[in-house]
C-alpha cells in the first residue's frame, strides 16, 4: 500500500485513462487503461469448462474473453461447488482436478491475473470483493489483517471489531448467507468501528447481488466487475496524508468527488479539477518519464547506469559504474553505485510494472557490511511498493533473486509490440551474414536449375555491401558457377529479407 505519496494525477482522454502516482514530485507508478484493453482483474464471471487437463491439474474455462482462461486445481474452493469451506488452512493435498471439474460444467470464477501475451487469464473460485477498508472472502472462514499493520495491539483491535461487526450484521440479516471471512486492509489502521461496519454492510449488499446472479446468468456473463481505474486507484492508494488528487476531466472529477464523499470523506477536500491549458502529464515531465521507462538503459545521477532487459522467463537488471570513478577507492565507488542503484531499481520496478522473477546483478563487493547495507536499503525502498515482493540474500556472484507479484501487463507490453524488423529479438543479422546466406542460396539453386544468370534483390545496405566490400567474393562466386550475378536494391525490403531470382 502506498504510504508516502504526495499527489495523484488523473488524465482521461480519447478512450484512455492514465493515473500517475507521485512522491516528492517524482513519478513512481503509471496505470494505463484503454477502452479496448480494460483490466479484468477482480471481475467475477459465469464460466464454462472447456477442457480438463489431468496432467497439469488444471482446466481451461471459457469466460467470454478472446482466449480461454486457466484455473489450477489448487485455486478451486468447495464453497462454490456445493460445500462450504470452514478453515483457511485446509489440507495441503490438492484433489484430482477430475473430481472437481468436468467438461461442459458451469462454474463461477474470478480473474486474478489478466491475459498476458499468449496466456489466458488466471482464475480462482476463492472470490474476494474489495472495499475501502476490507476485502470480503465469502468462501473462507477466517479474518486476517494486513501484514503491513505491524502493531500487534492494533491488529487485535481490528480483528475484534470485524468479528463483532460480522456478528451484528448477521443477526440483523438472518436470511442471508453468512459473512465468513475478510482481510483487513492497511488503510484500516486506526479507523473506527462504525467505519468498518459501514464497509461490511456495503460488502454484504454486493455479495447478495452476486449470489442472486450466479444461478440465473448464462456462461460468459460478467456477474461483478471492479471499479474503473481512476476509482480503484483512489480507493486503494489515496491515504489521508496525500496532498491532492488532480483530475483533468470534469465528469471523472465529479464521479471521484461523489465516491470519496461516500467512502472517504477525509479526502474530499483534496480532490481538484485541473483546467489549465498545459496537459496534466506535462506538469512533472511524466510523458518524458514514461518514454524513458521504455528504454533499456537508466542513467544514475553519479554517472553509473542500469541495463534492464525484460524477457518471457524473467527480467534482468545489470548495474554498471559507467562514468562514475569515485574519489576514494574502487570498493567505495562500487558501494556508492550499488547503493544508488538499489533506490532506482525499486522505483523502476514500480514505474515499469515489472513482475515475476527478477535477477539483479549488483557490482561485486568485498566488504560484508557494504553488502548488508545495500540489501537493507533495497528492502527499505521496496516497502513502498504496493505489489508483494520477496528477495533473497546476495549470492557470491553479486546476484540478488527476487519476485514481484504480477497481475497486469508491464508498461512495455501495454505501450509497445515486438519490433517488426527483428521479430522482438532486439537485434538483426549483419549485412555480412546476409551476404553469405545469399552466396549459399545461389550455390544451392545453381545445382538444381540451369539458369542463364541470377538477380539478387535485397535491402540497400545489403546490396551496397555486395557491390563494395564483398565484390571480390561475388566475382569468385560468379566464376565458380559460370553465370552472371546482377543486383537490385529495394528500399522496402527488410534488412534480413532477400530474393534470388533465376534469369
């Protein structure tokens, strides 16, 4: 949960909503939602099982999206299959998927991860319905408190208040399915019993509405959807310490104003309508920061730099001293670079929304105290991250392995697509390599066909190389096959694309 943010900027235009979270005037996180690619995380669907995969202990489920979604046996609760779940920590044994689901069966599921790349959305039947202070867990008989609330006395107070509120609400609404489980969110720290009871009443109404729809809607129907992006961010991240929330769309401003008036009255006076002519995302050079976040290299103020590479399997971060030479010793230079890098990496993970496995290659340090300080600083900066993170100790090679929970696409995946020139490889073959491929192709076809000559069509750079640096090799090849070889440059040809035409 965001604690130290000072300002939230909301930009809404042309079927796109963007939200920037700033701390001390520096953008820390960017959220982007487009009309054609809205996040489905938190949405509850009536789905239909397409295929059960015993070997993977999983199943594919059609929920009406372009790709079939995926659910693992461990994410299937008895609650929505006819039996009530009584404890949070049930048996660790995961039953055979075939005993839980059959092809053609309808099932109520919730999206926990959006579809990413070629992978469909990830599902669960352990439903959760969020509000300002609580997350209702209808299928679990357990009341938990966010781990970020560290005071044990406050944790017990909140747990007791929620238990009492649940009992009072259940007594009042006797004909309704019991409220079994809930998670107390970080922002609930210090709130009153009335505020928690108000949240539970709101959640009860939501749950009753969802239950009523479950048995009457058709597969592919959205039973429940979370709030739009700008309201989700306000609900989840706007702490009372925030300076202001500025919004450049009046209709959205009115929606946010009404929302906080009902659910977060202490934040009401901090909501502002931004009507200036300067685009709101130009205020703190946010557009520039977004563009920088799409580059591999990140410059450090000291003169060092990071290289961030995002792949299908993991993200790697390499740290280099670059132009920073320090003033004392090599060890001190390396320590200061790693220390600065730890803060920048933590920010870049949030800004780029990098998730999954992340490997950080810190510059090797000899001093054990330096290693300890770098890791402590890194953990401190990660505490501001609302996404769940876990890091390991530094290996003898200076590597730190970590994971960051990923529920939506990274900034790069949202704003970019694979390069059509290199097919997403980030590199293309050299002109020299293409020339030798052409030689091999000419030798290959010369043994199969009796042509009078050959015409090579390729990009301008490749043809230039053939006529200049490779001219002697071309002459030797023509002499070898006893045929003439002509060339034609095509501006629209891909650097790796060529054709050998028989004359």
